[in-house]
């Protein structure tokens, strides 16, 4: 069982964001701007969807890792703390998913 947590990964992303873009892929991606970061996250999400639809568990595992990493990079770039995201999720677990979605006015 893996011992790396999302909080651990967020801390790694934050540390790498401070590195030189010549030394860190994360820093290089962040230096390319929020639009590029968001685009990269979107690309990884689409690749995860394709892997899921194709039933390729190994590919989905790898793509899911990419999605989580790039989501954390996007949060870092946007100044959104992982703790805030987790707090939002925690609030949603207090009621059923259908009731929570109805409260947000979503279809």
C-alpha cells in the first residue's frame, strides 16, 4: 500500500514550484502560465477518461496519477490550498450526493 498522501504530493509540488524552471518540470510548467497549466491538466484528464473507457486499468492508474499531480500544480498556480479543497469535500460528505448536488442547483 502506498504511503504517499495528497498532502505529501502538494508539499512536493509547492517545493518544486520554487525551483528553477531549468531544474524542475513543475517549475517550468508553472512558469509557462496558468493557461498552460490548466491545458495540461485538461489533457491529462482526457487521457484518463480514454483509459477508463477502454478498460485499461494500468493506463488508467498511470493517467490518474498524472491527473492528481497536474491538479495539484493547477491549485498551486491558482493559490488554492489543498486543505480548502478537502474542506469543501468534507462538507459534501455530510449529506447524500444527490442532496448535495440539489443544494448546489446542478442538474
